[in-house]
């Protein structure tokens, strides 16, 4: 069975700061003149006096090195507001992008320099400038949790509907990162709640997967679709059940989420919750009508998978809810065989007490006694024969 993996590694590939820093330190020597080299060095180190002197000597305020970095971009990256102010006084171009299509505003928003963001916007910086991956200043401020900058960008008219190359929106990013207050602001601005990223995940899916209950509730209050199919044919209920987020599971079920929605391997939320041992989630799903004996493509049932991992409380709930104790998977393996194979003595004891048939054979012709490896468990099984 394939289990869902994190579908999107959102922003970290956009700016690898260590690489950028190494480049800046090694590229000064490649400037076309010594003054230009010193100009970038001064912007990097925060040497305002050197900046003034070099500007007085006629250095091009918009000089770009081989990777497209200007003094304004460098100073904005490292938070040197006094240098940014000086460069803007000398009409530094706020629209210039480096080789990654990063502007001074982009990097200032990412690094949380609200004063620099305001300076750049006042000089006409493109509030919706996108990097080569489609990332905007607003998205980066959201991802890093710079709420004051988010407020500024929204007030100044940042486009909340733009998407990255992976089709992420500001709302999806906010939901992914658990930025509840920002989600509320985006919804108030009319953010679209049903937009799907390139893997079909939505803001609701991201919040449900990561356990952000308040965000899930806010999205559901706006009637976010609960059953949109995402990566690996999974739904918000599936991933919240898998990860044990009981409050979210209940909220989704209350909104009519399909309790037996199946992934690409025909596994249901109950199968995943049973596998992971999320007892309360298992109870909630069964209460809402989950099929206790549903078999995935390989024939595994919730009971067999609970037995595999020794989740005794889950085994009890499933059996009390009518799960068939002797059901076999495609290899003829039962819950008792699986518990014995994986050395879960307490699970073996419970299954025996509930009447598990010790004589059943797998497709290889072996019984639970013959499959077990642990001497203590073999003794338990032999005693039950």
C-alpha cells in the first residue's frame, strides 16, 4: 500500500539563502570596475558611508553583477534600511530583477523588513512581481508569517488570486502554513476557496492534512468543497484521519464528507486511521457509517492493519462494530496471523479471546502458528489449538 506523502514543499526552493550568500561573497571580484565591486560589498555589509562616497564618485546606482543583483536588492535582502533609503534618493530602479526574477520588494517581504517594503512601494515597486517560479511578495510574507507586511500588501492592492507554477495561491499557502489570521483576511478579501494546486490540493486539504483546525472551520464556514479529490485520489477527510486530527475529522463529517472515500489503492479513511492507531478517529468514522470490513486493493481490512501494528484499542472497537475476525487478505492472511508475525502478543491474546480461527491457512499453506516467529507468541497460539 502506498501512503500519502507531503504533496508540496512550498517555498524553500525559491531562496536558498546560503547559496545566495556564497554567491554574493564570491562575485564581487567580477564587477567591471573596482568601484562597482566596492559598491556591492558596501550594500552587503551595511556600510552607508561607503555607499555615499561611491555614489558621489559616479558609480551606477543600478549596476548589476553577473547574477543580476543590484545594491538595492542586496541591501533589501539584509535589512539595511538606511542604504535602501539612500539608493532610492538616487533613483535606484525598484523594478530590476535578478536572474531568478527576484526584486528588492520580493526579498524584503520574505525577510520581514516592513520599513523597506514601505519605502519600495512608495517608489512604485511592482507589488505583484513574480519570481521564475511565480512566487509573489505577498506569498513569501505569508509563508514566513510576516503579518504586518501582509497587511500592507493587501492594503496596497496585492493580487490575492495569482498562482505559482505549482498553482499555489496565497490562500493555499496560508492554509498550509497554519496562518489562521491571514486566512481570515484573505477570505474577507474574496479569496477563492476551491482553487486546486497542480496536484489538485486545496486550501482545505492543506489545513486538514496539517491539523489547522481553526482554518478548516473558517473554510467550511465559507462552504469549501469537502470532497475534491487531490493527490493519490485522497480527500481532506482521508488525510485528516490518517494524521489523527479528530476535530477536523468531525468537522468534515458534519459537512457531509464521504466517509468511505477511496484513495488510488482503494483504501478508506478508516483503513488509514486503523493502521495508524487513531482510536478516537476510528470511533468517529464508524459512528458516521464507515464500512468496517472494507478491503483495499490488496485485501487488507482495517482490522488486519490494526493487528499488524498492535493497536489493541482499535482492534476492540472494530470487532465490537462487527468486523469479521477471520477475513483474509489477498495472500490469505488474517488479523491473527498478522499480529503474530509482527510480535504483538496483546493483539494475539485479544483476537484469540474473541474467537479468531487458529486453523485457517494462508495461500502458502501456513497457519498462524507456522507464521509466527516469537517463541512466546508461538506458545500462545499452540495453547489455543
